C-alpha cells in the first residue's frame, strides 16, 4: 500500500470501515448505528487519515474479501497485512491464534490462553479480543467464553452481533444446530 487513508464500504451486515497506511491495514471497523459513528470509531482506532475514494488495489482486494466473509463465504483473509506497531506482543500472539481459527469454527478464551502457554491468561485474552482493531479480519467473534457462551463483544450490538456473525459463517457453538436454523 502506498498511501494513507480510510474508506467506508457496504457489507451484508452494514457499513464497515477500513484504514490503511504505507505498510498495511491500520484498522477495520464493523458497523456502528450510522455511518458517522462508524467513521468516528474507525478514526479513533486508526488515527487521523483522509477519506479516499480512489482506492489502491490492495485496499480494494481487502474490501472484497471482507464483504465476502460477511456474506458467509469461508474466507480467512490471511493474505491481508496489518500495521502491528501499536499492539503489544501479547496482542500480536493472541490475534495470530484468532486468525488461524477457520470460519465456522470457534475456540474459547481459555483455549487461546492455553495455546499461549498459560491457561490463567483467559481474561487477558478476552481483553485483547475486546481491543481488536481489525475485526472481522482478526475474527475475535470466533473466540467465546467458557461453556461456549458468547461472552462480550465490543462491536455495536454486543453479543448479539457476535452471534449473528457466527451464524453467517455457519458456526454452531456447542455443536448442535437449532431446529429452526433453516426457517
């Protein structure tokens, strides 16, 4: 990516935002109640950057991938590069584990903590997921609380948005689909 900027774009779940710099994506924003709120939250995470309409090819490709993911296509978007300097080493490791969770599957905060080497870090994993500046590309919605409960979710709509995103991906926390899923 060769420039600095941000843009908003339509998805199946609402208007999302993406900000980028010369070395990759600096933030992704899930929908807020309106476009102004989406833009404001994106820029709070990404910092001040101009709105751009003539998008670099890498940004167009990222948007196309995010739109596909939010339509229910099983895309992991591992090809997208992020600017990680603002993140702690712990966040980087936790987000790498979350990115490895395929669409339609889930893990718990405790399982991620175990993979990080310390099961007592489950709460810290939850906090890191709550601060994720790259959702849904870093799929924090696929990381659940103990007992496969949704836990918190910092996007607008909270846990209901998290459950909606999991349903779009075909995830079945607990392994048993509802009798009414096809209705």
